[in-house]
C-alpha cells in the first residue's frame, strides 16, 4: 500500500476531476488524483489507429458556447475543426428516403410547424428554470411531477414520422425511455445549453466542433502536467473524515488530505464507503440517478465516400440500428468515420441481439442510406456505455419524476470536507464536457475560498 499526503485528493480523472486538480494546483494546493480506470478521460475515451487517427468512443463534440472547454483547448494549443455538413442529410422512413438540408426534414408542413412550436414551447418553459437551481422554479413541483414522455405525447407534433423523429431526438438527449425522465430535468438541460435547437444542431450547436487528436487530447495534456499526482488503476473504496483530516482509501494507495473532490458519476459515488455516512437526502438523490443507455458505434472506412456522393453523413432512422449518424472523420477526411447512435430502449434491443446479426443489420442500414460502399468498413467499434463499469451509462445521468425538486438542493452542498464535481452537478453545459470542466473548477474554488460545509459531517 502506497501512502500519500496532499492538500486535496480528487476522485476521478474525467474532465471534472482533471479541471479541479489543475485549478487547485494553480491555487497553490498539492493534489493527488485517484482514477479507477487505466486511462484518464472517463466518459471521454479516445483510441487511436496505427496512423494516429483519433476514434472517440465517448463524447466528442463541442458547441460554440462551450467556452470552458474551448479555453482549455486554447491553453494547450489543441485545435478544433468543424463537423462536415456539406451535402444532403437523410431521413429514412419505412419505404422512402428523404434528402434535406438544415435542422428539420421537409416532412409534411404540419409536422415541421408543430415540431418548431414544440421546440419553442420547451425553450419558453426552460427559460423559467434557474439553471443552477431548477428546484426553485415557481412551477418546479408541477414540472418535476411530469415525465418528458407525457409532455412529448401531448406536444401536438403531427404525423407519425414527425412524432417519431421528435421523440427520437429528445430520447437521444437522455438515452432513456422518456417516461422515466422528469420534465424539470429536460428544462434544466435545455436552459443549460440555451435552447433545444442548440442541443439538436450541428451548425451553431452541440455537434459543431470536433477536437484535433480526439476529445481526450486536452485531458491527456492536463494529466501530463499533473504528472505522478495522477494515479491510475486506483478505484477509491472509502472516505473517512475525522476532524480536520480525511483519509481516502483506494486499491493499492491511500491518501491523507484536508479536502476531497468527488468527481465520479453520482451512482458510482454510492459504492464508496463514507464514514461518517452520507446524508440521507444525498443517498436518495444518487440512488435515483440513472445513466443513459446509449450505444455509440464508430464505422471506419478507407475514405468518407458519402461526401463524394453528395451526402453529409448525417442521417436519421428512428428505431434502426443506426438511429442517428454523423460524420466524425478527422479534419483531413481520411479515413472516413461514421459515428452511429442508438438510444435508450432501442439501444438495449439492438444490444441484446447476437453480434453476428447486429453488425450486418447496421451495415445494411448504412448501405441503404449511403450506397454499397457502406458494406465494406475497415473497422466497426461498438461501445454500449451502460456496460462500462466505471461509467454505467451516458451521456450523463438523468432523474425520473419527483426527485430533482425534492433532493436536488443537496447536489453541490459540501459534505464536511468532501466537495462534489461532475457534469451532473453543472447548470451551464449540464451533461456535457464543458459542464464537467465548469463543475471541477467550481469545486476547486470552493476549497480555495474556504466555502464552509452546510451538511452534517465533521467540518473542522
Ligand atoms: C457516447 C457519449 C457521447 C457523448 N457526447 C458528448 C459530446 O459530443 N459532447 C460533450 O460535451 N459531451 C458528450 N458526452 C458527455 C461527456 O462525455 C460527459 O459529460 C463528461 O465527459 C463527464 O465528465 P465527468 O468528469 O463529469 O465524468 P466522467 O467522465 O464519468 O469521469 C468520472 C471518472 O471517475 C472515475 N471513477 C468512478 N468511480 C471511481 C472511484 N470509485 N474511484 C476512482 N475513480 C472513479 C471514472 O473511471 C471516470 O474516469 C458524451 C458521453 C458519451 C458517453
């Protein structure tokens, strides 16, 4: 057992934990970061082909408003580039494929108008939800009592394909059956990204920019700067607070420190034994969080052949083995990479199928959209995120009705000398890498500024 000492021990080397450690060190504190996996990045997972091409198995895109992440990218000299959007997008229905440009396909005018109205309504409600404290909205109890599924069913979106498309887009935000997500959580998410259009969009939206060298490139720079303060393969098992000190115990290493930042997803924090035990409200909150069920499959081709055929690579086919595709090729355009997604119950259904059946079904779906070349990939890399033991879901954890308005206030409250980070604790850019960075910096600032604990744990 290695015994270490530091001012602060950070649990988790995702973007939240790394941003916290970086800021603490800049503030003159010594840090140790304990990470369960054998890599940094958490829900950001960049693998590289022998030629160096980055494959982002997890989060990948930055919106223009993701200033915390873009600021880090600039600090480390990491470039970004625009997602390829030139050409026609495709919407697949049972018996036809429509080509379109812009955000909403030209399905019937009634469907287009009613989707736009539903989006405007969501935006209007979202603006009434304080992004950091959604539980203080005047109608918080009412909105928390409803599911997103109920809201979508009554949103008045016309035509079957219009409804399917809208439902899939919203389901894609959470990776869940929408009956299991509170409307209040959707409203917080939307406000945290300014509008639902931003969340759905490539141009001007959440999928506008990719990161040169992959989304983990910045995390790798921060980890390199932190050097041997980052300990991999060190899952934290216990946090014991006594008086002015905290003992953090992980596999093979213990850290004696004055403060802790927990930057692990909420449900995983419950696997750590806290002494004194966590407050009951926090346990209730964390038990209710569910990581989204989403599979991201990267299909790698010799070239981005769809571009030459006049397609953008963006396509949608609700309930198919590639419900959404986006061109995720490197800036050079070679090799060609299609990122394919399935969400919630659809992801679970396809995942339950034997791989030898699932893969041809995926490639056939792609070849119907982009032509026969799609049948000949160089590699197919699937990541069902809910099977990742140190994430248990993606892109972020969501809450069912009745939880956020009741237990939400505890989420960022320090527990004695323990502070809480992670994208789930962020208001601005909630659920995204940018939210993770902001949350880590906020937790670090709490320690640097001596924010007192309001929770019933030893505080001095
Ligand atoms: C498929 C997918 C697509 C996404 N797309 C995007 C996107 O395009 N753009 C975007 O901005 N965001 C995207 N996201 C979301 C984004 O990845 C997350 O918001 C962000 O990475 C969360 O960072 P975090 O530091 O809060 O948590 P994490 O990245 O989950 O980091 C937590 C870390 O804690 C570690 N850990 C857990 N338990 C312990 C323990 N007991 N001891 C020690 N370590 C522990 C974990 O191993 C992990 O490394 C996506 C996510 C996924 C999975």
